[in-house]
């Protein structure tokens, strides 16, 4: 082999080495990204959970659920941890729900994953509700579906002017799970039934007024609130509540703005008191007002099966404990996974969890 041939061979070898190094680096990067989907840190007197998938609006994966549950149980027993804070990375979302596409794709390839994700997510929801340490969810940005599950069951939920709450599952052939059958029928009047069946979005201070959040804090003060909570020395639940209440009282954004549904609440209470979806539809049609017809139009786009499941779910859940509701919802979830509507809803793109859609309406 001549000198020129040897040089060509060395060049190919070096190119192969570079390619192999790049591939190894990409594998390491992917592993690091997966490992960092959720950050679990001890800061000051608190355990801090950061949902760390901002590109995907911090949607939950099974791995994240498992990590959060295990750490939550450790902090609950740790005498040096006095409170737990959960928040989302980035400024657009706290958590936009679960990884719906992964669920749908697992239908034919990984049935066990469908069982595990719902079961372990609901176990986490219940653990948050029964947590012995004050649990504070900073629900800034989009908070939907699974994001509601890891926040609404905690003792304290802090909304900002950028908070967006919704349970849009009836649009994709599912139902408002993660304990929706427990907390939704316990909202004022029939508000929870309305939110569950229409997927109506609440924004900003309305999230607090509706009872989803326990406090409202201006976004510009959210960082300072977290710092003050972390700086507390061996705080009691009352000390934590005092700090939250102080920030709430100082936050003036939209303070005098009426609740977006205030003028409609009497009618909502009447329309959604019906025991069947058909009667709710009749109530809306007979009313004939622009707001009623707008809600009717929305409901007609939803999965008919999901609407019926959801109404029954909330009616049953109104008199059950949270653990009883979560057991009911697990059974419902597995039935929905075996059905047609959910997978067709995802396939057709009728997906309110979709990142492009959510990014669009956040800038509207």
C-alpha cells in the first residue's frame, strides 16, 4: 500500500472514530436528558420537585411519576424536610398533563405500561393528598390533566396571572381523571360538572376564584415567595400559610376583575344539574342564549361516550372518598384504553395537550 492509500485509510479510521464518539455522546446526552426529566433537590428547609421537560410543557412520564413518588415518601419521613414544593421548569407550563401519545402508542406494544402508568399516577395523587408535610404547588402556566393531579390534592396551590387550568379529556375520548371525580363535584355549584364536560379553560385569578388554587401571587413575586419559604426555620404549617397569605394579600393583578363565569353561574347550576347528558344538551338548546349555544357547540365536538362516563363519574364521586374515586377511575381508565375513542382522538389530533396548540393559545 502506497503512502496515499495509507493516508486514505487513516482518514477513514479517524472519521469512524469521530462518528463513534459523537454517537456515544448522543447516547450519553439522551440518558442525561431522561435522568433529568424531574429534578429532586433539598433546598433550605424544603424538598423541591421541578418538572423538567419545558420543551414538552413538562408533561409527565412514568419514570417521572416513579421518581417523584419515591422521593416524596423519603421527604415525608425526613425530620429535616419541613415542606415540599413542586413547580415546572420554564415559564409556559407547570404541567400540561400526561404523555398521551405514548399511552396511545403502547396500546398494541406494551399493555403493562398502560396499567402501570395509570395505577402509579393515581397512587402518587393519593400520596400527595395524604402527605404529612405541607405540599405547595406553584401552578404557574398551563396546568392540565396530570398536572392537576400532582397539584390540586396538595394543601397549598399558588396560581399566577399566567395560570391556565383545564380538564379537556372529553375531547380525546377520556375522562377527567387523576381524582377529578373527587375534586370537581366539590367546586361551587355545578362549576365542576361544567368544567369537566366542556373542557372550559380558567385563567389567572379565576383559577383561585374557582377554588382550584388556594392562593394567587403575581408572577413577578413568585421567585421571592419561593425564597422566603426556603428560608423558613423549622416552620409549622401555620408559618407556611402566613407567608403564602402575605404574598397573596400583596398581589393586586386583576384583583377587581369579576370571575369570568360569574354572570353565568346561575344558569350553569341549572343546566348541569341534569342527570343525563341528553338533558344537559336539551337545557342548553332551550336556553338559546349565545353563551348556552357556544357551550352546546363545544359539547357536540366531544366524545359522546366520554361525556356519559364523565357525568356518571362526577355523580358517583361526589359521595366517595379520594381513594375510592381513584380506584373507580383506574377501572375506567383501563376500559377506555381498550376502547376506540381515546386512540382515535389522539390519532385524529383532537388533542388539547398538543404542544403546538398550547404554545399558540398562550401567545394569543
